[in-house]
C-alpha cells in the first residue's frame, strides 16, 4: 500500500517527475522548516529521500520526515552503504543533492573534504560522482561574512555547487522561501533546452498619466510574462525581465529585472537592452498602453471641472525589434475583445506579418475566466511557419507550450 504522502506528488507540476532528490538537513534552527521543502519538491513530482545529520535529528524527530515524504530517513550509514547507493552509483543514484538548511560547520567540512557525518559523507560522495549539489546556508549574518566561511563557499562554487543565498532579516541569514529553493532544484535537473540562450521578456501593464495621480491603464497583472520568464529560466536561459506597474512581485529567481511605469520607459528599456546585448528570443508579453495623453498636467486636477483629453498613439515596440536586433526571434502577444476564433486568428496573423515576428500568441480577454488578472489563459499559438495550436490551462502551462513552440522554430 502506498504511503498517504504519495497523494501530493505532482499536484503543482511535473518538472521533477521520476527524479530522485536526496534532501540533506543539518542542525540550523531552520531545519524545522525542512519537511515543507521536501513536500514542495514532491508536489513537483520528485521522490524525496531525507538525510539528517545527528544534530539535526535532535532538533527534528526523523519520524516527521518519514510522515512528510513516505521515505525512511537516513540518519546513519549502515550495511547498505547508503552514500554509495544514492550518491556513488549511476544506475540507481540520486539526480540531485539538496542540503537545506546547511550550517557554517557543514559548509566548512564539505569544502575541505571532511566526511564525518551522514550529510557530509553523502554530499562529498555526490561531488566525486558529478551529481548536482545545491546548498542553502542559514546562520547569523555575521557568520556569513566570516572570511573563512566566504572562502569555503567560494571553494564549493568552484567545485560546481550551486549556492542559494539566504534572505537577510533581523541580522540573520534566514532560509529562502520554498518556491525559490524548489525553482533552483528544477533548473538544475529539469531541462537544459535553453541553456546558453538569452531571453528578453516584458510583462505587466504600463500607465499613461493624465495628471499628478490619475492615469490610463489596463487590468494586466503580469502573470503571463512572469510565467514565461520563470519557465525560460528553469530551462537554463539567461533571462532579462522588464516589467510594468503591476502589484505582483516578479519571480525571485530572475536576477536581471527592471521595473518601469510608463510605456515610454518600457520602450526605452527594451530598446536599450537590445542595443547592449544580443538576445536569442524577445518575448513581448506586456500590455503596454496604446494611447497616451497629449498633455500631462503637473498637478492634481479638480474633479469639479469638465475635462477633455486628447489621446495620441504610443510608439509600437513590436515594430522596431527586428530593426534593432535582426537576429532575434520575435514573439508577440495579441489581446482582442469579443472576437471569434477565426477573427482572432486572422487579426493575429496580420499583426505577426506586419511586425515580421516569428510567432504570435493571441487571446480574447472578454472572457473573465481567462486572460487579464486570471491564473488561467486560453490562447492561440501561431508560428510564422507551421500549424497553430489552441491551448487552455494555467499560465505556467501556457508558458511551457509557448516555449515548446518557440524551440521548434529553430
């Protein structure tokens, strides 16, 4: 009979399906959060085997990890030579070693080849076998700045270890959020299909101000662009994200990101990025203003007056991408309102041709279940060459289908 925890496997995604992750835990006080990390990995499809150092087993009863994962935790090496089985053999070995949390003491031991606990032995063996290793340090902030710890972290990086840095709060280096840790695990073993590629993406709405506080905008949340940025990063790409005036924060794992407010700012930032670097893919997912006021009043206008506003068209970013960066593949989004599938496809193809784009994603935002602000989307994915696809699902699922279609263009 399967363990009850198996019911959560794959409930949030299949990126880690059929992957075995050894989750090592050391005796940071953050180790009480580790079962949640294990279960988050399982929700993305992984089989998770917990490994606890002797001191960590004093902090958190290993039985909790058995409840969380359905696997018997490894707390010592026995006759089954577990470190060889999971970290030394390629046939049935682990796909990834995650050490979260890891203490300054264990960092120093592993960096210097000391393997005197089950965690340091498992990790040291994995490094010798070229299995990916991710470490998540947590400790007081001053300990992170200890020259010896900084040197040992640098040594681990040179060995190929991926360090997920903590969030610093209250002078303590605290463990990152579960989603951030899991995303790094996904990037390490999920897909390398975009490794070596550079992707420029914009997302979210922009604002066209009328006076000091009032503006014209739209209900875009940025979720679709964020999903594309995250999925591109998970597949190994180097991602730059320019995002507009949305209330939602962008994915934490995207380091190169710029927030803007107006359509002009987004236009300028995107063009600047294209002139400074060569991108393989430019994905225009933002809902930029099509119009802006001819006059912006540098005050708060009185609501007691009648006001007439003259709107003028904004510059179309899509029309100049290929002129600025001819080698880039250009992917557009086209939102329409109350259009039939045939009308939507016709409008989208014409827009794609006019902008010399390579693929366009079209959707009708009149259905409140999909599109703006929703977690769901219903789209037509139309490549310049090839068959179009009608897709419906979460925005992350849609992002995967879009990137699959983009990769097929090459």
